[in-house]
C-alpha cells in the first residue's frame, strides 16, 4: 500500500473495494471416544423408553384379559342362574300340584316363589354387570360402542404351567421393570464415560478456499488462495465442574443399583406369594369339583324323596341352592386360577408368549 508522510508519522490509505470470500470445511479427525459415548448414552435412553412401553403394554394386556375372562365368567354364572330358575320353576309346579292334592301347604308354594324371585333378581344383576364389563372392554380396545364382541375364550386353567424356578429365572431376565432399571444403569455408566470423554482432547482438520484482493503490488487483482488447518484442543481447567458431575453420576449409579436389588427382592417375594396362592387355588378347585358331584347327587336324592312325600320342600330348595352355589364356586375358582396364572406370567415377563396357549 502506498504510504504518505504526516508529520513524524506515516499514513497508509486502504483501498475501499477490498473483499474476501471463501468456503471453509472442518472435520473432527479424532475425538478420543466422545462421539461413541454420546451414541451409547442415546441408545440407553431408547432402551429405557422401550422398557417403559413394554411395562404399559403387559399391564394393559393383563387388564384386558381379566375383563374378557370376567365376561365369560358372568356368562357361566348366568347359565347357572338360568338353570337354577328352571329348577325352582319345576319345584314350584311340584309344590303347587302337591298343595292342590292336599299333601302340602300353601307355605311350601310361597317359599319356592320367594326363592324364585331372589333368583330373578340375581339374574338381572349379572346381566347388568356383563353389560358394564363389555363397555369397559370396548373402551380398552378402542372399539365403537355398538361393536359386537364375539368371545371364544374358555375359563379353563392351563394344564402345563412353568415351575417356580423357571418363573423366577424368566422374571430376572425379562421383567420390564428390571429391564428399565438395567437400561437406566447402563445409561448412567455411559454418562460417566461421556463426561470423562468430554474432557479429552479434540483434533480437528480443516481446509479453506476462497478469493481475495488487496495483495501488493496490485491491490485490485483477485487471488485464489487455500489454507489447511490442523487444530488440537486441550481442556486445561474447568473449575471443578467435571469432578462434580462425575460424583453426581456415581451417586445416581449407586442409587439405581440399590433400587435394582430392592425391585428384584420385591418381585421375587411377590411371585413366590402368587405361586403359593396358585397352589392353594388349585387345591380349592379340586375340592369344589368333588363337592359339585356330591351336590348333584343330593339334588337328585331330594327331588326323588320330595316326589314320594318323604322330604320337605325346604330340603329340596336347600339342595337346589347348594348345587347352584357349588357350580358358581367352581366357575369362580377356575376364573381365579386362570387369572392367577396370567398374573404370574406377567410378573415373569412371559405373558405375550403364552397368549396363543390361553384357552
């Protein structure tokens, strides 16, 4: 640039049309594990969300199964109630015939009619509860209110059921809550790696290419220029931020491991209790089936004796009611046993695999 004297100083005039345009590209050549740690951290967050989603999925699955089998149980109870009503109607005709023949009193007829009215009332209640359960299932399945449910399920417990040891093994490996906590633990570990990697050096490589004027000897002539860069960043001092974040992450890691241990113990205790209840329900069901056979024989015996005049109407009604109660007990125990099996499978994280095996 031309210079001019100005007193004891010298003055240089810069041209008014200087320009400098270019394109710069930069690439991290080596980050010493920073990017890999960040990717692992993001993957564990995805795993946490997937485990949480699976927890919700199996919970909704169990709720839907419970309502579906509850509808089938109500259908069975309605059938038993209709059989009871038919038996009471037969008993009323028998009592009416004996009263007209002079071998029974009007009280016998009134007793049968009272029991029959109570049976009709219970029948209406069962139909109302069935309607409510169907509405709840439609809401769970996001179906239209007028959708017809063609249920083909049967309240029959699974014949082949895993042992307690197998259920515990599945639970430790598959339970969504444990998988979610494992993902959280892995996430914190990767967070520790990421925090450590953040303070590692960074090696950049870059290139710049462009056009610029203002070079002596011809200031207005454009020149094409290029430049290569190699840059190394070294973190030296952070005021203790890194140590504080690492300590916080280690504290969270210890907390998550404690929660894992507590959750494992809680789930194992719950599974063992549920399995004990399953065995008790199975024994109760076997006993109820035996009682059902005896109740059927008692009804046949009382009906024959009442027709022959050697039994009272009260004895016949008590036998009919006992038979109906035993039938309802058998159906209720079958439902409870089947739902207990589903609950155990859900605790073990194996419920989706057994959906096709459910009756």
